[in-house]
């Protein structure tokens, strides 16, 4: 995992904190991280007692060889985290996801859409190891960014990498005179040809991963991605964002935002091109 030198890890003064600290330690070790900012956003209480509580948790559960710093601030979670991630110029924000918690989902969705850096969402039941990584594949340049992230992990942890392309039969296929099954076969062949072109365009070595093609019958790829990840016992889903366009950070099909709505146990890494996002930010300041 390249260019992930600074992390911001969100702590929430709950039972999930110890797990998030351990998970962050594992990722920091893989990434060769230089510094981790642990941040707790408090509504009211900013006492030294709370800071000491977190410092002890970090000491007990964070074992990666890098510098750590604990910060406590007052404000609204997602807003404050976004401010700090930009101010400290972090490369990755790590956020714990509580099962079936609507407020946590809203914070995560906003972070995914607005943060300039990559975002890692960690459920309470995420495994403290990485052995298999799955990447939704759409043949875009962004997918190459996600694949590069996975292959960087593979170099450190020898994980199995799966590329998963979900396709569907287009609406109105009956006008072609073909049956659903015939059109599905045509779409499968077309997508495999598109994949071959994708490989050639980006000089990708397919010996380092497995590719899976799957027909989707409801044109909602998020459920297919999650079910495939569960079926193949993946430990991490990696989704790449498009960067900032039209004054917003647009995810491909909002796949990552949809994924966090599931009651799930698989971590999700949203990889962003930080240099692209920072270029936009700097241009905005000149307006």
C-alpha cells in the first residue's frame, strides 16, 4: 500500500474502539505508515480523563512501529473529521461502522463523498487479518487504482486478489428479438472482450489475480458485490473513486455508499487519487 504515510483514526469511546485500534495497527504495519492521528469528537466533555483513557487503549492495542498522537475535539463528527483530515493532510481516514446504526452510516457516507483522501470503513466483526481482497471491476482507470492498492497489499501480506465484474441485460432487449438468455450470453461475451482490451490498455499482469464475471438480474451491483465477497470469504472490498468532478467527489455508481448500508462484516476501502483531489482543492482556493 503506497503513499499512505499519515492516518486519521476515528475513536468513539465505545466497545468498538479496541477493535479499530488493532485494525489500524495492522493496516499501518502493511502500509509502512509514519504517523497516526487518533481523533475523538466529543459533543461536550473534553476532559483530560477522556484523553488518558484513549491513550491507554492505544498503548495496549496499537503495536505498529510508527508515531501516534491523540486528539480530542468538540463538534459534529463528520464535519470535524473532514476538517482534520484536510488540515493534517492525511492519506487515509479509518472509521468504525456500528451494526445497524443510521447515524454512523450517514457520517460514513459523507466522509466517502467529501474526503480528499482514501477512507477505510471497518465493521465491528472485520477480521484482524487480510487473506483475500475483492475489487468491483468496471474497466475504468479508477479500477486500475483499486487494483494497484490490492497488489501493493499482496506484496506485503500475500493476499488473494479477486476482480469482480457485474453486468446486466439492458432494458428493452426484447426489441432485438432475442430472449433474455440469448442477450445475457451476448453481454457476457462483450464484457469479456472489454476486459481483454482493459488488460491491454493498462498492461495488467493477470497472473496476480482471479477475475469473476456475474450476471445481475436487478441492475443493483452493490448486493452482488457484497454477496460475492461473503461467498468467497473476502476480508476487504476495495472500491476506487472518480475524484472530484462538478464540485463533488463522485463514486462510481455510489457503490461504496451502498455497500455501507448492509449489515456486514467485511471492511471496505475507498481509494482516492489524493493528488487529483488536492489539485481541485487548490484551484478552488484561487477562485
